[in-house]
C-alpha cells in the first residue's frame, strides 16, 4: 500500500509539475532571458519633504517647519541589478538600502515614504531631538532610536565589480557630537562601521554584512540596530504595508515598554510580563503605534520578516541572531492604513509600514559591551518570497514552509538561486514519501504535497539538495 501511495503521489506531482513548468517558462521568460550577470550604475533620486531647516549639527531649527510647502531633495544613488533584483542604495542619507524590487513580479519589498515629515521635535526621544523617516534598510548606532547616523552621509566605495558579483561598501565613524542631544544619548565613541552590500549574478537575494570596529584601548558600552522598513509585494511607485501583512517571526511571546502596553490588550499573558504573539503578528491587529520586543529575544532563530497575504509576497531577513539577538517591532498602527490620506495634500509621519529591527541587545537602552580593539561581524541576507504563506526554516540557500497533517505533508519553498536544479526528498522515518527533481519557480515559488504513508513515527523530514547531491537545507516537522 505504501508503494502504491508513493506511485500515486509521484504521478500527481509529475502532472502538476509539467503544468507548473509550462507556467514557469511563460511567466518568467523575461527574467530568465536576461544574461546571468550583475551590473552597477550611478543614478539619482528625488525625494519630497515638507519645508524645514537644520543647523550645522543637524539640530532642528525652531519655527522652520512649514507643512504647507513641499520641497524636493535630490540624492545620488547606486543601482545594483541582476535578472532577479534591482537594488537602490543612498549612501549620502544614512547609508541605506532604499529599494529592493523583485523583478519576476515587478514589486517593491521595502517601504519608502512619499513626503518626509519631521516629527518628535524637542520631545527628547531622538539624538538630534527630531526624526524623519525615509525608509529602506539602514544601520543605526551607537545608540537606539535611530542613533546618530540616519541622516549622515556615508563614504561609498566599490569593493568588487565584475559580471558575477558586485560588492560595495558604505562606511562611517562616530567621531561627532551634537551638543544639544538629550543626556541619555552618548558622546562620540570612535566606533567605525562599514556596511558591505553584495549582489551576485545567480542569486535572487541581497547579501549584506555590517562590520563594526572599536579602535579604542578600552571596552565601550554601545547599541547597534539594523532598521528595516518593510512593505513586500508593493507598487514601486507607492510602497506601503497593507491589511494583509503578517510579521513572520519564529517567536512565541513579546513584551512592551510600559507606555506601549495598549498593544497587548486582549492578548494572552505568556508569563514574565510577556504576551502571546499569536495576535500581534498581524498588522491589522495593531490598534495604535507602539513597540513590541521578542521575549526574551530571538533565542538563536535565524530569520524574520513580513509576508503580504494579499499577494503572498514577502521579504525575509536571514542572519545569525545569536549576534543580533534583539527583535524590535514597530508600526503606527493599522489606522495608518485605513485612514491614509494623500501625502502631498496632508503630509503626515503616520504612514503604513512595518519596522523590524535587529539588535545586538534585547531591547532599546539595554547596552552591549564592545571589547577593546574588538570587531563585530554581522552577515545577513534579504530574500524575497513568492507563493509562501509562512516560513518555518531558512538559510542562505532556501526558505521553507513545512507542515504535516493527518493525511498529507505540505511544502512551500523559495530557492534563492533559482537556476540551480534541485532534488526534494520527504521521508517519514525510513519511508520515502517523495523524491524527485524540481525546477525552482522564481515567480510563483514551489509547492509540493505528498500523502502520508502509515507508520514511520510522528515526524516528517524534508531535504532539498542540488541535483549533484549537495544538501542545501534540511527541516523536520511533527505530524499534527
């Protein structure tokens, strides 16, 4: 019976696979017809903001804010591109990755505000005593709450440029002070940060690496956070988080600061001042702005991100979260989406996006120690997803959603190197449920369903390998 079940499953998959393969060739012809190479070019971008002024130290000049007048600011950009991604960097405004467009769908993965609005002016919350969101992915240090460098020009350098790989760096040293900064923020630390950004010709994901150095002969107290503003599956002309957004994070509980406790209203207490994360995963359940922290932290799990269930497109950060153990979550609340106005007619800082932060400490204003003459190295990968409703396992090669019910096991996966032929194997104990070659679909992702054979234990194991047998990822799930 087990053999017959396997044969029926194989036949079902072959039929589905042939249909999917035809769709794959039709839907991804434009992307696959591009040569397997990566390019780098310079460009510019214009960003609108309301009118305001700052002094030489970037402190806000009282009385300069005029929300009735909108001005344009032009930045030099650097565009990395292969057949899967178009990535835009803006070194001169915070050393940021401003845009990641996933070319097989034509959609934006990152949020970008249409009209910048200064806020928090003279409230004591931020280093320069004000803040303005642009969007994208950017490093913040040596303090929390966007740190010192979100508006600073970073030094840009091409590290490697050929047809197979482009690597650039954006670097900055904390050797400056704002004399009027609130007392809770640090003076100059001397810390040096270099953010390496790499796009390879065969990868449908962006690789980055933050290298922090302490040149001082003494241990320093510091914070480092990577801020990501995420809006996967968006219109590139107007990227934003929609009602279908879910925070994908392999955590069970969160905690909030006292002022943000209204986020936990209605959630189930999880102990030690924390709450179950089941509800707050969904953007639609954020009643207002607020902060939530993974509790107690990421516990070593190596991914988090957002999936937009309106079109099942997502963006996932994959990293060693033993280093960046903190996950801070922020939104303006779901009313920022339902009550959204035309930003040019009604400029407002309260816009629909999901901020997820990766930190070397568990929460804002919780210091980490930086050893004398030490170095902290934070590699990370930002991968789009398509056709996936969840992520249970991830690494720099593959993202997987694996589940098993009483009758069948279901797999959704996204291959970060779509041109690589794959072999997918599912086993229950020693019983093979599925074992066949699979072509990755960069436009729709891949789904496999296999009937569960009797016996073999209460777990199913998935292995995805190259056609030559090199294991790319392995995952296991309990049968429910």
